[in-house]
C-alpha cells in the first residue's frame, strides 16, 4: 500500500497562532483528504485536496480557517489558522490508495495530535 | 444527512473470546468498510464489502454486508491481545464519489 509521512506527529501551540501540517505520499495519488478526529470521537472529513485547483470543503469548514495546498500528486499541506482550544484534535491525511486492492480502500497517515493552549 | 449507529461503544472481553460489533443506518449504502485504529496511528482498512449479502473474511475477522444494505457486522474470532484498539465502520452513500460516513467506533479492551 501507499506509505504516508505526516508531519509533525504532535504539537502544542499557543492560541491565535497557525500550524501547517504536511502530508507526503510515496506514490502519485489522485485523491487526498484531510480529516479531523476530536478526542474519543469518530472521523470528520474537512476537505478534499485537489491538485491544481482549490480544495473542496465540507459543510462547517472554510478555507480561511483551514487553507490547503496541493502542489503535486504526492504532497499536500493543511494549515489550522488562528487556533483556539476547540481546534485541539488529531488531524489525519488520507489518500485513495491505488495499491490497496480495494475500492474506497483509503490509507491514512499516522496523524498530527494538536493541542492548543 | 446519513448517519451510522455503531455498537457497542466499548467491549471488555477475555482473551480467546469471540467479538461481534455492528453498524446500522436508516439509509442504504453502496459500500461498507471496516477499519481498525491503534493508539497514535491512523485507521487501517480491514475489510471492504461491495454487494448486499456479501460475506468476507480476513484471517480471524469476518464481515457481512447486510441484505437490506442498511447494516453490516464485524466478527473477530478467538481474540488476542493485539486485537485491542478502536474499530470503525464506514459506509459509502449512493451518489457519492468518495465521501464516507463513519461510525462512532467500538473500543475493544481485553481483560488481563
């Protein structure tokens, strides 16, 4: 399966600052996604990162708060802007894995555990 | 929007016991997926189901796509300590190219 490197693995940030999370894939993939997982909760899709165009955001998420870049088919970044304690979550990068052998067999990075103080 | 009800929320079992968990919805899904998440890691795909009534195994894991397309179950036989983790079901709604709806998860804990 595709191998995803997500950085940083964790961070503690001051409120009002921004953090950029990187997602690097070892193969070219069409679909890349960013999820949020609040403590003890399920996964919520933030947006789909589209190569060469703006990201597609889900209801409740906006570009000003979560700007996303997708400069090529192996890399994406998610920025959490003007952070507040409510943004404390695990942020996960996911790709539609061409090597999984399964339709919708999405592969996930290890996640970024963000704590805002 | 569509929602998935996953149960139980958590399970305390003895090593060697069989485990069963399920997801239900009031709406139909085209695909059912089962993932496992270990602490500090992202979810890992266990089993994917694409047809109503489909029964698929992956080692000690067995999952089925409900005949009504509104439910799925996952069974784990003869549990071992490494089965500990959180299991998520996810469903792909009709008319969705890539979006998945996720269950709330079942936390599996093995009693020493």
